[in-house]
């Protein structure tokens, strides 16, 4: 019986969250994330501080994941870890830890691509969650990524569109910084957008070829707009904060939806899955639901804890690769710019 049980310990440390999860046969037993508060005061992730915090967090986080799953490390079938993409210093902590643990336990080591993991998070075994059928389109939207991926099977993925500058989460966070909001600003902009008029202010959408995105122009447009208005009325931000947030969010969602519609048109695929921290945004969720009614899409949004950076999504990729016997060598190295 125990030989049929596949226990995966997964480790994620690509950016500013130290995470570990234990999975049994595709189901999550524990999913621990230690977020690093230290970056808040800097208004963004400071790479050097992130890797130091990972070093402090990794042992307690893994320990907690094993305890919560109520298993001993000797029961583990394999160790999966995020090889990239991400911040090199951060990736190195998880990679070295995973390598030494797998070596010590003499069990397989499995390298995982963080972007594939955001997509395959949809395949974690969960009651009440429908899995997308192949082929489907995946839109990964977070503080570090903005991609549209055509997913033909677990490991056959094509990036058909991506940002040429900032990620969509950065568009939220940098706009928030201009408005004096805390970091990360996405959740607060979302909250305030619900109370404001999305058409109060207009920001032009960038013109980018094909399925690619650009968000840096929007940030500059917002900055100039605010500077101009504040010059005329020093209380402009406070007086119109909800309307400004609603208008920014409306513009960002418009950019995402335009490209998604184009991707559906070009591929003929109407099953759409989203992932990444920005998929928590209530406006995006609403826009996807509208797409279901208006265009006949079927949309898939995973549980919130599987959309932001987490190790459960690394575990499911580890599980799927374990089934295929697709293991890494001890000589495997972290790769900051790993591609899908
Ligand atoms: O996936 P994630 O936790 O980490 C990265 O890989 O970046 O995503 C974090 C990003 C931040 O930019 C944050 O502002 C954004 O997700 N975010 C949101 C919302 N919740 C988180 N953006 C818009 N609306 C939200 N409700
Ligand atoms: Zn991520």
C-alpha cells in the first residue's frame, strides 16, 4: 500500500515568499508560506534582503510543512523545488536546500519551472474544483509575470504573449505608489475601485503588437496626470482616490481583456485559466465571468492560496514529473531566466 503513495515535499523561494508544501497523490496535506514583511517599507522587493530572509525561513517553513502533514521526512518519495525564473539569490536558497535534503535522504530531486507551476496549479486534486481540458489558454498575472500561454498538455506549453516591460502587478503597485498607497497596492486599489467610477478619468491603452503587453507607459501617464492635477489642486488625490483607483483598474483590465479576446480569436480556444496574485482582483474575475456569458468562454480560477506564490503548485508539478520519472541531477543549477 505505501509503495503506491507518492509523497512530494515542494520548496518555493523564487521571489519574496518562502514556501513549502507536502502533497500525497496530488492532494495537498500542508501548504506553508512565510511572506517577507521587510520589503513593505521599501515599496518593492529588495533582492539581497529577500535571500537573507529565505535563509532564515527555510528550515522552520519546511519543518512546519512536514509537521502539519503529519509525516516524517523518511516517508518522502521526492523533493521538488523551483529552479527558476526568479531572483538568483532567492532561488539559490531553495535550490541548495532541496539538493542537500534529497541527497541526504537518497530520494529523487525534481526541478520545477515556476511559470509552469502557476499554470499546473489548476491540477491540484481539490473537491469542487473543475480542471481545464487540453488545450486551454492560461493567463498568468502577478507582480513578476504577465503571460498568455497555450497549454496543449502538462508539459507542452507555448508562450503566445507576454509583457515587454512591467508586469501587470507592477502596474498596480507602481500606480499605488504614485497615489501614496502602501506596498503591494493591488488589493487596496481593488477595494477602492469598488467604490469609485471607472470612467471618471481616461488613460490611453498602449498599442503593442499581437498578444504582447506593455504597462510602463500607463504608469508614466498616471504619474503625469496626477502631477498636473495636484498642481491645480493639492487635495486632488484624497478628493478623488476611489475614482482614480477605479479608473486605473478599469484601464488595466481593459488591456488584459483585449489581449485575451485576441488570443481566443487566434487560437479558437475558449477554455481560459488564470493564475498569479493579480487573479485575486475582483474586477478581473467579473470581466472573466462576463466573457463566459458574452463569448461562451469557460474560465478557471484556482483557490486563492494556489494563485499567489506558493509551494503547492510546485508540488503538483513535482508529482506529475515523478509519475514520468523526470528527475534532476545533483548538478542542476538555479536559473533566473528559465523559460517555459
Ligand atoms: O503572485 P504574487 O503573490 O507574487 C508574485 O509572483 O509577484 O503576486 C503579487 C502581486 C502584487 O503586485 C499585488 O499587488 C497583486 O499581486 N495583487 C493584486 C490583488 N491582490 C494581489 N492586484 C490587484 N488586485 C488584487 N486584489
Ligand atoms: Zn509567481
